[in-house]
C-alpha cells in the first residue's frame, strides 16, 4: 500500500464527516472534486478502480469544440467547448497542444440540404459534406472565437495545393480545408495532476482509488477494496459522477426508482505503427466521413498514429474492448482517405474502447445524440447530484456547473474560479520549452532528448522529477526504453499507484505507444514490488493480471509482448 493511501485512510479514521462525497474518479468526478475542495469544502472522492481508468481513459484524445455539433444546432455546446479548449491550451500547455486538421472535400454542395434538415430537427444520418456546408461550419467555428482567438483561422486549399501537401490523400479530394483544434498527450496523467494539485492546496479533502461506497439502512460506508477495511462516512451531499454507470449508482444508493438518465455508445480506437501513414498525415489530423456517415479521425500521436472511432449503442454499462469487426471498420475507413497506404492489422500495437455516457436519447443515428451535460438533483435524506452526459473537453465547465449546484444546496458561496487556474506541470510553463530544457541540462546534466521526455510528460514538474532522478541515479528501465528506474519510483511515491497496471496503462505511455514488452513488465514488477513491499507471489499475481488485461482489453497478447523482447534486442 502506498504511503499516500495510508495517510488518506488515516484521515478517514480520524474524521468521517464530509461536506460532499464524489462517487466516480473519472475526469468529471475529479474535476468536481477539485472545484468543491477549492471552495473550502471537505470532500471525499471514491473510485472503484484506478483513477481515470474507465471512459475517461478511452477518449479520442482530442480537445475540441465539436465542429459537427453545429449541424445539430448545439451552438451553446460548441461555444462552451471552444472556450474550454482554449482554457486548456492556456492552463495545461504541457499536455494540450494545437492540432491542425485537414478535411478532404470531394464536392461543392453535397450534404447542404441534409445539414439544413438536421439543423431544423428532421434527423437522419448525414451525407458527405461538400465545400459549401464545410465553409459555413468553419466560418461559424471561427466567428465563435473571434474575440479571444488563440488558434489560426481556417483556410481552404485548391486541388493542386492539396495534392502538394498530402500526396497520398485520395484522388477524390477536389479541395481541402484546414482548421485548428487541439489534442491531449496524456489524459490519464492530467487527472492525476489535478488530484496532486488538490492534495497540495486542500489537504482537508481525501481521494481514494480502489474503494467503493455502500448504503445500508441509511448509513453510508466506504470499503477499501485492497484491504477489505470499512469506514462509516457522513456526507451532507453525494455527487454521482460514475458516467455510463450513473443509473446503476443511483439504484445502489437507494434513491428510489427513476427513469434512466444515461444512454451509452461504444467508441473504439487503434494505435498504429505505420511510418507511411504517419508521413502521409504531414503533421495534421484528417477528419472525414466513412461510408455510413460516421465521422472518423486519424492523427499523429506520440510517434505512432491514432485512428478512430466507432459509435455503437450499448444497453448495459460494462468494460469493453475493440472487437475485430471494429478494428476492420477503422482500418477500412483509412483506406478510403489514404488508398495508397498499405495498412496491416499486424501494425496495430494497441487498441482501446470505452462507453460514452450520453444523455438518454431515442436517436437512431448515434452521432446525433447530444454531447451536452446537465446536473440532475435527486432528493432524499442525503441529496444526490447526478452528472449526466459531458465530454472530456468540457470537464471543467461541467464541474463548475455541478459545484455551483452543490454550493447552493449547502448555502455556501463560491470562493474561487478554476477558469484560469493552471494544472500541474502547466504552472509557469515557458512560452519556449527550450528554456526549461536548458535549465534541466544546467542543473542536472540531462541530455536534450531526456530533458524533452520529462518536459513532455510532466511540464514544469520535470524539475522536481529531474532532481529525484539525479539523486537516485536514474537509468533506463531496460535498454532502449524511454522511461527510467528512478522515474518509476517517483511515480509510485507521488501518483497514487497501487498496482502494476496503474503504472503501465495510466501513469506512463508504455502501453499505448507500443513500448511495453515482457522484459519491461518484469523490470517494472521488481521496482513496484520493492516499493510496495510485495511478496513474490503478489508480484507474480500483479504481472499475470497486467498481461491478461493487455490481452483481454487492448489487443496486446503475451506472444506480442515476448516478440517485442526480441525486436528490442535486435
């Protein structure tokens, strides 16, 4: 058990009274935990598994305004999303960065009538969009941010210019348009940095992963899933931030029978190691329609290519994986836009899938279901505030909306706004990262490539980590690995790590970038085992659980992990 966890459990045993208990440690739950804590409330955050391990770990890794939401007439959502996108570019510049996006265009007017019909509420799936509807949409996109522009305005390119910039793009593209949104490099890590910020400025609050809340005879109890220890807790309000599991949590916390508030759609993504595809993108995301009208994306991601996604309605919240037919669907979409590039299923180094927690809807075409958010209060001896819907980009605004509702219920006033509050390693992040690189080189003798790695992962917190690594004589985890032994120890001591899976899947990019191998897992097991004082049997159990999890949910088999040992030696 981590020292952080011991301290948090001690706080619980000393004082079980909380102004608010937040159930669900995804990005929305962590966002509202942060906001409530900053208002001076004592808050308990409970996550059944690891922080940011559910839907919040399975986004498209875009931070965007939602261009296609304009077609649904959701102008308020687009305006809010663009505002939050720009706020994240300011507040977390070490992880959120501009993403130039190209839209291939095959016609002038296609989709115009369809878009107008949808805007008037007549439904149906969209048709391929031509120059006219795309121009209108991008003009609205730019107009929305006209007073506080932080990214360039859109541009259109002729067929000749398009062919010059993207030679491998389909010949059907008569023109192209480029606009800007943003992408996030480590969404799971951003959630951990939010938690560390709270621990620093609001030590009265407590965040626990691998715990669950139960209600029996009107008594709330927290159960530590690692030790089985139970605690009676006394909340004034409960915030239900369990996403796709929202309705299940309502039932478990005995709020009586209610209509279902959430509907789920499954989104799967692939990480592809294909140099030709990476080069074909020319540093841009491609945003395009598949044959079924579903918008698809593909963009460079940490040296690989991220492609997605599917949008399949699901009836029951559960952990999901990218199935073979979904993989083929995504690969097939890429052949439409880059027909000259050969892509093999064997080049998929990682896949992931999650359930989007969307407001309940009867829409036949899942792409038309709103990505908006709302707070629903359920009355009872302890009021329950349910966070319905939401998307990654708008987590701060959704948390603010929920916090204001809770504050009103408790008769408290807001003290501070999170609107311009830097996150983690985004604090005092320099305009030119070269300045930070020079500092790390001068103080700790880091070579440029290692300094860049730490800056990319930790922002200005790279200074703290570099100091630790220098004192602990950091060395590569295994030959050729971009993570160091001291770096892993630092993560174990500072970032709520309880299992080997936490390190591989969420605190690092080892899994999603295709680096993880059996050799790396063995090396990590030694470090984590030593830090957590695990027995040999416990180390072996955690290693086996990680290998099984990679196979069951991420398309990385034990045979692939062993093969990567050989390729690393080569």
